[in-house]
């Protein structure tokens, strides 16, 4: 089974955690794809360049200057750092963004009601599955940066990494059996955000709606679960949300998302 693993910026930001995660990821058997977030590195470099970072509801506003920075950092510095580390671990890795080979085409997000600037929403139906399949069958592990191709004019667009991971998993699920694993700093979806041991082992769509209505699931966890259930509805066999430390464990632990 193909594993599509997404790692968050909190791990990318921490060299020790990143090295440990990549060692575990490289040890996974079978075909695999790694999708990474951007973390705070782009913010740090933007500040050094005198470019203000604007956030709305926890999401980065990507103006023209910020787009240059995130493209350089996500598709360049972070992507190539991860690829290089995987090479030293014996993993035959190749770094791509959604722009390369038109792997992931996007539509620029509607500026109404909130204008996030040069931000893209992937067009799942235009995922270049032939390119991805050819590279995977050639023995490569794809390392995908969250920069996608504007289908309208060919420019790069900043894109949510969870959504990129969902797009890759869905795009390949029609060609091979696929599972999607979201790795972050917590052990899974928690019933109490202050209790790391309150992991919810399984969530169905109806349970998700109840948890959302009760406010148990909120903020940054919402897009993860929305992407997870969208992936399941589009053919991905299994989706797990777990701690980055558990990626090499059997079953990953954490929370498994499943159909009713």
C-alpha cells in the first residue's frame, strides 16, 4: 500500500525532531510520499528581508513579496534540506513542488470574504498522477512542497500542506491502494486539548459533525479532519492522524478516520 505522509511545520522547525522523524520515515517499507509544511522559517526570513507577515485567523496572507519568500523557502530551502537528509538515510528521494511537471494545479482562492492573496486551492481532477506514478515505479520517494501551479497563468501559489497531502493521496488512489497519514505534535485527535492521553481512537463522519458542534474539534484540527473525510470519500482507503514520533509504529496509534 502506498503511504502518503504529511509532516507539519512544528517538526520542520525543530532540527532534532526532524532528523528523528526522517529516520523513521526512511525506514517505512514500500512506496511512500512525504508532503511537508513550511513552519516558521518563511516568517523568520521575511522579517530579515523587511517583509511584514500578515496572518488572518491563523493563516498567512500571501502578497506578491511573501509569495517570493514562501516559494524560495518551501520549494527550495526546506524541500532540498529534507531530500538531502533522506538521501543520507538511504532513501531515494526526489523533491518536487506542485509546479514541477504540473504535478498539482490550483485555482487561486476567491478573495471574498477574505483575501488571502496568492493562495491556491488544488484541483484534484488535474493532479498529474501519471508523473507521480512513473517516479514511484522508478523507485523514488516523492517529497512534495506546498507550492502549487496556478491553472490560469502558470504562476506559483501558496497552498495549505494538509490539502496538498489530501490531493496527492486522492490523485494516486485510483492507481494504487493508498493511505494518508497526518503527523503532528499531538498523539491524535484529543477529546480534551489539555490532556495528551485523551486520544479519540476512531471518528466517523457523523461523530465528526457532533464533535465540531460541541467545540471538541476546532481551530487547526478542523481542516485536517475535513481533508481526511474528503480523502476517504474519494477513494483513499485509510486516514490516520498521529504523532510524528509514531510514524514507524505498527498502525501509527493516533486517530483513525473511517466511513460510517
